[in-house]
C-alpha cells in the first residue's frame, strides 16, 4: 500500500474516534475506551511516521521551508504525545477527561489537515511512486508488529490487574476471618 494511502487510512480511523468522543457526555463509559483506543492508534501512527516517513522527507527536502514543515510535523507529534500523557494520568474528573480528549482531537485534526496538504505534497515531490509504495509496505509491517505488541501488553496488564484484584479480595477475606 502506498504510504500516503496508509496514513490517510489511519487519519480516517482516528477521525471516527474523535467524532465518537464528541457524541459522549462526561462520565460516559465509552470515553475511557475511546481514549485508550485513540492513544494506542496515535502512538503507533506517530512512531512509524517518525521512524520511516519524516526522516526520509527531511533528508530529501531541498529548501529550508520544506525542512521547517517536516520539523513542524515532528513538533506537533510531541504536542499530541503530551496530550496522550495527560489522558493516562489519573488526576482528573469526568469533565476534565472529556475536555482533554476534545483538545487532543482538535490538535490531531489540525495536524492531519496540514500533513495531508503540506507534507503529502512534499512526499509526492521528493519520492518516486515506487518509493511511496515501498515505504508504505515497510510502515504497514512496522505498524502491525507494534499493534500486536500493544495487544499483548494490554493482555498482560489486564491479567495482572485481575490477579491483583483476586489477591486483594482473598486478603480481605482472610483479614475478615481473623477478626471474627
């Protein structure tokens, strides 16, 4: 798959999640799930862009302004990563969490708009069609590997959480027996 098609596919998927967030009220159980899904998708997306796509464009850009555009994209990723970090913290109420998801969504929409115009134009200018295809295949492979790793990690976290919950419950039961 062409790298630009791959990235657009990711952009559409995240845009759908952002739209779903807008439909939720603070405290809606789906917000946590949507937040986790957005965080994972954006983390993987940013990682493969930063490893494969942006360095290639930065190295091939012939004008200073083109390189500035690429560094702006890197910087926007840093902002998104910071916002994802806020989502993962546990120091907020339902309204604050929804607000943070909305701000993340607004930043992502801005980034996508600029990327699909400025960065994609640069890519078409400096990369041959075969290179766009090859880069897309490399990035798709890396994305799948990262998603599998994230799924395994989430499975281990859920298993550890349920084990910890069972241990706490067993400890609580043992403590109650001692008190009697």
